[in-house]
């Protein structure tokens, strides 16, 4: 039924662009590539001297085959679970595909996991083997082995695990791996990916080979300009997101499926990552908002040091106006950038925008962004600076993206329309419900060794709140469980305020507080790089951090940021007071999950005195 333009729909579905895969598995991808395009470069590896060497489809298939035979030689049987605990490396992707070729199920473990977190995942998944990146991780797992009696093997990449497996499998016939692959179907379990556990123990999400095919095949077809070479530069990407997370994993699989050259960057430290981007020079990136915020804030800080802050701010304003004008033209609601705006953009391109693109390697024209909303300010800036950002939204339970910005039809500030093959529904209470071939089989039941379905009448309840507009674009407003209800009965969704403040160069993390309180407040932590720049500009390098958190200049700067954020909401929802903390929220401190989500209850417990201080003195 058609809906009037003034009545946003409660449900939108988009038909798939490709038919579902009915036979085979992800294990076939390397071998199909080797047969169809043996000399095409599908991966690149960084050499010790910093240069990048291509890995052809034939070479990667040979690597996969050799390691798969080693896994068989070590006694791993079809259906066994193999855990991988490492940063984003070639070995991670190689072992992932080798495990599938051997008929196994892979289980990612974040490389930053504590001993308890790693042990829980290994125990619950019933992993019989674990591969880690280094001796430190090997030591962590070794100390827990008495409590993981089913785990028979522990390998470390930096002590020759891949070579060991290659050698072990030399006497295994190739036909054994062919038989293992033929035993898999699209409905076979590919991986167990554990949720981040913001409110309790992580749960294992059972994703099948069919889930990944439904996700990546439709995404590759939809995002044709991204995954296909449309210029003289062949499509390529440098992956720095953790492969332990479903977003990074989906991208790695999608790139191999589409034969897009893929590189791995294990370090996300600013200097390391910028060096890898400069050396690899990708044509598109997969990023979380934090990375794009960091690039923008670093560019602004550099301009300020050179005495050109006002010039940068003018350039940023022009880029945003240009991006918004382009958006209006693509939707038929405006004429596009005016001649004067085009001229202004051309003036600032070599001065500002080209430098932003250079920081990302110089050839990036597209970025796929997920994890949290990017926001209209940054999305329009990057569009105006020559980088189209495709925002997406999804969960581990949906094999990553369920919605994505369609090419040439951006709606800045939204997370796009349903991925082809997906339906999105908004429940009466505003919760986002999802349906499609990419929705997982269920949560892992350790006792039964199988998935327990988690959908109701075909729909997965996400726990997220959102709204669909008249064109079927989804906007995510927050988490259902995070809604704050003040003592005056006002419902406050903290995410928009938190996301806006986190985009500020001085802010690392922000948690909005106010449940059963008379008004809304916030705890703010400081971003180290942004703070270092602010110290230099204010000549306060020698002021200790504990003194800085009450510094009048700093608080005034942050108050302006809070005032800007408050413009998003009503007076009753606005932040009346905030407190700057002398320590950041981190995974090590127990205040963030491995995917950088706030552990709100832990923060509220550990900073209870700071929260009480915000309410001393009564109503504001």
C-alpha cells in the first residue's frame, strides 16, 4: 500500500539484487578465484621494509589448501571449533578460510580480551584449538587451559604456527580437503561471533555460510562503485577494523568474493595507520566514525598550529554546504551547488580537501562507515571534500549491515535504506525489527551444541530505537535499554547527545546521566591527542591533568560544545551540568566493551561520587 508523503512508513522491504546461494560455502571462494582469475591480486602483504607485495588468487588458494591440510593432520574434525585471537593480519584471514576448507567453525576472540573473557568464549564455544598472534596471548591462554579441558591445540603466529601447519599437512592428499569442502552447504555454521557483552556475559551468534552470502553478495552488487574499478585505479582497501568484529569480517569476505585487493593493518595507532594508508593507497575504506573524526580533528589542529584555523573552518563550512547541495540535487529537491559554491570549493581543494584525502592515502573516494552514527556534519564535510561516505547499520546478529546508504542517493544523517533482501519494521514502541537472509540462525547453546532461534514471527528485535522516513531511510536514535527517564517523567535518549560530544576534538568519551534524577548531566573524558594540542595552543603543557579537569579555559571550551549538543534536544532533555574526569573510559578499566561501547552500569558504579556531585545543589 502506498503511503502519503507526510506519513512515514512503519515497514520497508527491498528485494534482493542477487539470488540466494543454494550450494557450496565460503570455503570455495579462494578456489573459485584461483580457477577463474589465477593471476589477479586479491591480497597484499606488508614486507619488513614497508612496501606491499601482492598475493594472487592462485597463491592464496595454495596457502589456504596447505594450512587446511595441516589442520586435518592435527586431528581437527568437521564441525570442530577453532578460535582465532589476533589483530587484523593476513594470517587471520588465511586461517579463517583454511578452517572453512577443513570443515571447521571459526570463533573470533578480541586480541584485547582479558583472561576471563577469552576463557568464557573458549569454554562456551567448545573450541578444540586456538590460534593467537603472539607469545603474550599464548601465555594468557595457557594459564587458563586447566579450565578449558576440551582445548587440545594452541598455536601462535609469531612462533611459526602457519609454517608448522603447512609442514604437518604435507602428506595429506588434496582430495581430503575437496571432500571436506563438499560436505559443507550454505546452511552449515561458518562462525560463532560473540556479542560485546555490555550488560552481561557475551552470547555466541551463530552465523551460517548462507548468512554471509546474503550479506556480501547484495552489498557488493549494491555498492558497485566501491567494489568495482570505475577509474584507472583498481578497487582496493586497507582493513584496520578488527576481524574479531562482524563488520571487519564481512568486509574481508566481501573483498575476496569480489576479488578486490585487500590489505591488513594491525595497528590503529595514528602514526602507524597513516603510514600504512600512505603505503597501500586504498580506493575505499571501512571505518568507524572515530577514525573519520580523528582525521578531521587532526587536520583542523594542524591548521591551527600553522595559524590557519579560520581558513580551515571556512573550508569546512564550504564543504558541508557543497555536500548538502549535492545531496539535494541527487534527491531532486535542489539545483545542486551554485557556480559560486563550486568556485569556492575549487579554491580550497588544494589547500584543505586534498590534504584530508592525502591523510587517507590519496586515492580514497569512498568510505563505508558503521558502528555508530557519523552525523550530518561530518558526512556532509567528507562529501564536499570528495569522499562519498556510505553509512550503514547492523548487528552481529545480522552479519553486519542491514541498512546502507544507496549510491547517488545519500540522506545525510541517516543510516540509509534496507540492504537488498532486507525488511525493516518499526514496532509500536519505536524498536527496530529486521528480517532477511542475513539474519543469524540464533544464539549458541553450549549444552546442545547448536543454535537456538531468536526471531519472533520472522522478525529479529534489535533493541535499537529508530524511525523510517517517507523514502524508507532509517534513522537510529538510541538503544531501548539506554533510555533515561528523569524524575519528572521525561524520556531522554542519550545517544544523539553523546555522539555529538564525542565528535569534539577534546572529547574521548561521554556518558549522559539522569535516570530518576531531576535533570540530565554528563561525564566527559578527554581525548589525549586533542588535549595535547589544546595544551600547546594554550601554553599549559606543565599543568597536571588533575588540575586541567577544573581549568576555566578548558571547561569554557567544553561548555560551548555542550551548548551546541543541547541544540539537538528540548530544554528538558538538555545537559545542565557536566563533569570532566581525570581518566578515560577504556576496555582495560572495564568501562568499554571490545567494540568500544560504554558499560554504563560499571561507569555509574565506579564514578558514583562524581555523579552525586553533579546533583549536589538541587534543580537547575
